[in-house]
């Protein structure tokens, strides 16, 4: 297990639940990305994820990661949507498979194409099973995700358990960036009950209350992206989320 994974697990153990800020280099300049990351760290985010559903420029990614790294101490983790989303300047990469994709490219082929480069760059690869649920937004469209309704947690539990049996160490329930409704607490609960793995939840979480609801249902890591693109004080909005989720008792029913 690598340094970033150990750091995340240790922090979950100590604090109960973590917040991670997602930065999409397509939506801001490297300087803006750095500013957001600095404020996110000050607000209490435990890491910065860098990626976006439509990101294609490796150069833009490199510039963003370098700028972010120059401003923060917390780890920078790549959140790749394709083979171009690898940067040698990051600390780690979610080595993820989109489990409910109908396209083998997103299941294993993109991973096979980038595995050697990740080794060459000595990037810490953190194995993660990624499941897109509900509307899925751009991520669902790009990733050819088979639609899973919010009313069918048992299907999502099946994917999550399969990921655990395959040895994946984190599970990510994704509603899609900008989703109207975040993943429902009942679904989070059922997945968390079935797996003894850290559970990441993201998509459509816009305020501290929604984040708290997800953590209460069993989420270990909350990811927000759109929140930092809305202007105003990033630091304050993230601080509110972090304050609300820290130490929340998880009631997995
Ligand atoms: C996307 O889950 C993340 O992968 C973030 O979603 O932009 O809706 O916060 P939002």
C-alpha cells in the first residue's frame, strides 16, 4: 500500500469522514486551480483530485497539477477519464474501472494502455471500483455507463461487492458532476453495509447538509467539484462541509 492510500485510511480512521475537492483543469486556468486548491486545503479538504469528464489535454493537466502542487501540502490524486489524464507531477492516481460501462475500453483497455506509464512515472496507483448511478451527466455519457435507477440499490450492491471480490480497495458511487440529485442515502447505506471498504460518494453534493446526509448513511469520503466553480469563498463553503461531516456517526441500516 502506498503513502497516499495510507494517509487516506488513517485520516478516515481518525476523523470519520473526509472531504476531497475535485478540480477540472478544463474549467479554470492553472493559477485559478492553485487558488482553489489553496482555499480548499485551508477549508479542510484532505486531498485534491484533478480530472474532468471531457478533459483531453495532457499539457493542460500537467500545468494544473504543477500549479496545485506548488500551493498545497495535501496529496494531489489524478481522477482520469481517459488515457491522456496521466501526469507525472501528481502524487497518486485512482486506478479505476467504470464497472457498469458497456464498453470494455472503460473497463480495462484504457487501464492496460496506461499501466506501464504509471509504473514509469512511479505514480501510486490506488485501485478503485467506479459505479455511475442515476443520470450520470457527462461522465455517464462519455463512459457508456449502463443506466441504474436510484430505486435499484441491489444492482449497485452487486457491482460494489464484485469490485471487492476483485480486490479493489475503494468504491466510488458517482451521480455525475452537476447531478440534480445526489446518490440517495438508502443506496449509500446498502452499499456500505455490504462492503468493508472505504466508500467514496460524489456528484450533486452542493451543501453541508447533503454531505452530512451521505456520511450519516455510510460515506467515508465526499467529493465535490461544482461547489468550487460557483464563485464566492471556496474556503468557507468547504469549511462548512468539513465541520458538518467530521465525527458524524454513521448509521448504516
Ligand atoms: C464528479 O462527483 C464529482 O466526479 C463531483 O460532482 O461537480 O456535482 O460536485 P459535483
